[in-house]
C-alpha cells in the first residue's frame, strides 16, 4: 500500500506552504521568515523521509526520478499530493489571516527565471547528494542541509523572485495572492529546469553511484 | 525506581516554560523568541531523551502512549510532572521580571482552536516519527527536529493563538497572564486532539511499526 | 603530554569570550548576539571535544569532575587555561574595538544570583547528559545541544544577569567593563553552585552510569 | 577522473559568494546576513564533502594540504576552481541586483589583518578537527560546525574587516565593490597565514594523527 507515502508528501507540503503564508503575510516573523520556512521543510524531511523520501516539491521529485531513486509510478501521485497540500495550506492561511489584502510581488521576468533556476538547482543538488548518494547514506544531517538550502536561497533571492524553488509553493503563493497568476509559468519552467540540471550534475559528480 | 524519569520531565518542562516567559514578557529576544523557545525544547530533549523520552508536554505523552511507547502507569505522573514544572517556571518568571504588568493576548476562539490543533499535530507527528519509529532509531537529529517544530509553529501561529501546542505551556502562560484563564480550555482541547490525531496518522503511515 | 588539552581549552574559551565582546559591545549582531555566542561555544565543542572534552568553562570542569569524568590533576590546569583564554580575548576585543567606552550592566544581586544559578545548572546538566552519559555515547548532537543551551539561557537571562554562566566569561566581561568588578563574586558563586547542583542531579538521574 | 572534484569546489564556492553578495548588497537579510552566509557554506559542505572534501576556500585547501589530507596535485586546481566560482558568483550578483551602487567598506589595515587572521584560523582549525581528524571520523556535525564558524566570525568581525576569511570570498567582494581593490592583499596575506597557523595547531594537538 503506497497511499501512506502520498499522505506523507501531502502533510509535509501542507506545513511548508502553511509556514510560507503565515510568516510572509502581515508578518510576525519579519526578516527571518526564511528561517521559519526552511526549518518547516527541515522538520518535515526528518519526520517523513523514512516513508516517502520527504520531497514535498515536484521539482525535487523530478530530480530524484531522473537520478533513479523514485519509481516512475510514484512521480505523478507525488506531484499531485504536493500540489494538493500546497493548495489546502494556502486556503488555511487565507482563513486564519481573515481573508487578508495581499499585494503580489512585482518581479522582473528574466531575473526571476535566473533566481528560481539557480535556487532550485541548489535545492535539488543538495537533496540528491545528502539523501540519495551512497557515500552519505545513514547520515543525520540530511534534513538540516535540505531545509537550510531553502533558508539560504530565500534570503538570497526572496527580493528577486519571491523564493519559491518549488512548484507547489509557487501554486500556494499564487492562491494566496503573494505572486501573480500571470507569473506562475516562471516557477514551473525554472523549477523544473533547475531540478533536471541538478540530476545531470549529480550523475557527472557521482559516476559510480547508479 | 522511576522518580528519575519524572524529575527529568519536570526539569525539561521547567526550562521550556521559563524560556517562554523570559523571552516573551518585556522581550529581550524580540521577534526571535520562537527561536529561543524551540531551542529550549531541543536542548532538553537531547539532555533528557535517554532517560524519560523527553516529552515535556502532556499532549506528546498522550500521543506516545496512544502509539504504544509510553507505559500507561507513566502517563499521569508524566503529565503531573510537566504541569508542575510549568507552574513553577511561571512563578520564577514573575519573580525575575519583578511582578510585571502583562496584557493577555486577545485570540479568536475558532482560529485559535485550529492553530493549536494543527500546531500540536505537527509537533506530535514529528516526535512520533523521529523519536519512536523503528526506521529512524539511533538518529542524532531527533531533538533538532522536535525543537524546531515548536519554533516553526510559533512563528506561524504566535499571532493567532499564542503558540502553546502544549497544555503545560498553556498553564504557564495563563499563570503569567500572557493568556486568559477563560481561554485555557482552548489549549487543553485542541492540544489533546492534535496529539491524538498525530498518533492515528503515525499508525496509518507506519503500519508495520508496532 | 597533556599540554595539548590545555591549549584546546585555551583556544576554545578565547573564541567564546571574543565572540561575547565583539557582538555585545557596540553591537553589529544586535538582538541575536546570543545566537552568535552560543554558536561560538558549539563550534569549539565540536572542534576540541575529542581532545579535551570541550569544557571552556570552569563551572563545567567542576561538574564533569564531580561526575567522575575529569581527572583531578586536570581540574586546575583546565580552569587556568580557561581563565587565561578569557582574559586574552577580552584584551583582544578592547584593542579591536579601539578601547571603547562601555557602560557596565546594572544588575540586582538576588535576581542575578538566581539567573546565573539556573542558567549554569542548565548548561552543566546538558553537558553531563549529552557528552558524558553512557546512554548517549557516539551522538553527533552534543555540540549543538551545549552551544544552544547558552543561546537559550542568554536570551532568557541576558537582561537579568548579563548571561555569563561561566566564570571565564564573567572574568572576560569584567575586563571589558561590561560587568562591574564588584559583581564578579555573583558569577563565581552562582556558576560554581549551578555546576555542582547539575552533577548531583545527573547522578540521581543516571544512577547506573558511574 | 578528478574534474568532478573541481566542479564541486566551483559550485560550492559559487553559492557561498552568491549568498554573500545577495544578502549584503541592499540587504534583504539585514543583520542576519552572517546566518545566511554561514548556512550557505554548511549546505555546500554537506552536499559536496563526500566528493571533494568541501573546502570552497583556498585558505582551507592550504591548511588541509599542510595537514596532509589534500594531494599536492589538487592544490592549485582546487584554488583555481574556488576563485573562478567566486568571480562568476560576483558577476551574477551584479546582474541580479541591476548593477548596484555599492560603497566599499572602510577598514583599518592592522585591525583587519588581525581579524582576518583570527577568523581564518578559527575556520581552518574547525575544519581540520571535524572533517579530517581520525577521532571524529563519521560524524554528522562537520558541516554545521564549519558553516557556523563563518557565521560566528562574521558576526564578530564583520564590522572590522568585512569578514571574508577566504581569498575566494575576498576576490568576490572586491569584484562586487564591497571591498577595495587596494585592500585585497590584506585578505590574501591574513587568510593564508590563518590557515597555515591552524595546520600547525592541529598537528600539535593531534600528534598521533598523521
């Protein structure tokens, strides 16, 4: 029975996007929202990694599949569970914030594409090396490394692209009006490309690790 | 002799609630109080986990008991030790702050119930997976994951419910006048429900892990 | 040859007190100085723990000795190395800050005694459990737990006592004029008592761990 | 084939310097830029350590070579990859920030030399002990310890020297106009001396660890 894996992906992505919305809209967390958001990913990776791998991100699922550590039959159900978790979290945020007025971020298309590509590459590159490489098997740092990659990249690129690095987060921030619907393609394209590029880099760097 | 386990639960909850009060009342820590509070839980989980399991939270004790990793004879003594630690810490804070004037937080009942339910679910879900699952036994990240779940949820929900996720913390913040006595039932109800729900989710996700 | 252990204690305490002074005087780090200071302890515990145990604190050396994990012949040399490291760091800070004008903190004697006692108890209690207990041997979290205990206690008690929890730090902040010379006894007394009390608590909690 | 090691060094240094520039120029991250920068190093050490050792810093490569854990044939290619990564990252930052106006930091030469020497010593001392010592082999904390050494030292010394502790970072901040070209020698000299001194200290402290 694989439903348990999809439930874990749903729960983890729900808490990731919930934290994004709750800390970025009318912020309590202020300038350290990236710390809260990356930590949300960290705790869910540690909690669910042993069941589903703890992707919580369609771009990561793409990268892990290309690297050969995600069964093809899981790819679409994983992505569906992640997107559903992101949407439900966005709706929960809108309810808990009392249907807030949110001004979507203005982004430059080309810089945003570059920022999302680089940031998602970093995230998938870290995931593949700390959570799927034979040479690092059994370590206790995988969740810290993965979560804090989002923290670092969000500190670096939040002002450029919003810092999604994840199509499920991109969908969530679009539902919450933090990002414009017309910009959703930026994330889908750049996040997918970043994930795929990381898989290529991983295979070059770890040629013996099939 | 089991008194040592109860002492560990008392000490850990004391330091957790002490940190809540010292960083939230007339704050020195400012917007990063959730970082201090989650870290307080983290250090006490690492220090006492090998003796008592490091619950420091009646909702966690409930969840661990329902999951089958806490002897029934320990449930009430654990909860009593935790509540006593929380009360003593609250009194220590009032003394050290010089009997401060504190305005209790205004919360909406329904949003607060939802926030405390979701936050406690996250906390107990992480605890069960990183500290009681066979698949993660022997890891070094359990305290980091558990402590930072409180950090994340407090960043997310501090403005909605105060961010207790723990009946012993709820009692402590009530004694310190950070929360209204009339709202104490919100925490007791939602925290218990969140812990129980996490035990159900854990059993579904880890069916082979009895 | 044991000089290497004393050198490690000297280096670690030097960097701890250096970070205290550089982040608290004319602060760059602002409200997150406790994060920097606790992290300084963390990195030095990880770097030097395998050589000297990574105490960097006479109160911790006292506690570890009472618990039976520090040879009696090392106690005074450890303390001397720690105090020397603290003094040299304080002088380095005064040089690098350009002989700054510093107003020593006003503290209430009784609250400061309580805060230093409780904070040092927490620190030594965590050290003994994560770095000397048989049940936690071989873990990778000892430095994180120990360093962040100082972070947590400094967030909680910085405004009450300055948050030394360590006679070498107390001496350093006195040399840097952050604390009054007339108050030095508060730290020496309360830190020693806190360390000794933690050793008693550890022995009660871990009766089988000689 | 060793190109994979050089690519890993290039990627890691790229993300380190990218994070420096994005969080320090027209800051989004404000006073917690050192947290983002140290975390960038941490995640890249965890991701690439199993391939290249995760130096990302010519001063660290120098120290690891002097300690006997870096083949002489790798020294110059490592340094070249690191400097190339730093330069490319600086150019990416200038593009993403829209060719910003940056005022280079004024530093005092002698204090800056001392700060860079001490900070680089700390970094290389931590690296050698947590990532190359036999006594700590197999630990999961090496990336946390190494990354947070940069966080701590940048909090402590950012106002004195800019806090590079790394010739590749020094080159990057010079390209981004955060540091003056006329001061580049300060970093090259003090960082190299700090790394070499750490190798000497490591050999004294770990005499049996060849």
